[in-house]
C-alpha cells in the first residue's frame, strides 16, 4: 500500500504497525565481537610474572646472599638496579621500539627477554651475572608493561567498535565505571 504525504510528490510505503517501526529504530542490527579471553589471560599471566619477579627478590635477600656468598647489602643492588633500569629505559625504549615493531611482535620479544633474564638470574653463580640478568629483566619489565597497555588498548578498541555504548579502561580491559553509569 502506498500513501501520498501532503507536500510530497513521491508515494511512500506505510508501515505495518507503529510498534514494528519503533523496535526496528531502537534495535539496530547487532554487531558481535568476542572478548579475546585467551589473549587477556596470557597478558594477566605475564603481568603476574612481572610483578612476582620484581618483588620476590626483596623478600629473599638473606637466602640470595647466602647462595651467592656476598653480603645482604650487596644483594640489595639487585632490586635497586632493576628499579633504576626500568625508570631509565621504559619510556625511551617503548617509544623507539613501539614505533618500529608490530605490537604483538614487541610483546612476544619482551616476554622472551623477560624469561631469559629470569633463567639467567636463577642460574647465575655470582653477583655480577645476577645483576646483569636483573638489568635485562628491568629493560624487559618496562617494555612489558607498555606493550601490554598497547595490546589491551587494541582489545578494547575492537570491543568498542562492536559495542559502541561501552568504553574500556586500559588498566582492566573491562567496561569502565563511566560506561556503566551511562548505560543505565
């Protein structure tokens, strides 16, 4: 059926019912996006490992000093060197490598460097090699967090494209509180 509207030269089709028109307008076609649970789980495990690697030696200073045969104060340099190299290298290397490597490749290389530093630290027979391993671990630690943030941002972006009414926070890769408030 067609009906001519006043002031219109072309006929238009009348809707079947008002409720059908309202539901079609308020329910746009659904786009589905799957949350990358496996990837998020891997990132969570990498983050847990990074934090454990960062903090664990602080609680094991007496045991490490005994195993390496040096004073506890000397072993404290393991934690100080680790923290210092993170502060010095995280931003410059993230900016330099982040612009030159794909995110996924950077994250994989960083996780491998981090694993290598932990293996070297566990096998180190003296303090010098332990400090070198911790320096490598500090570089990898800073890059790991910046790489993970980029990966989480990419995951959130894919979710936002599929669900534009939600927003994500890079720290949690879950709907942010502001998005939950606006969805009410």
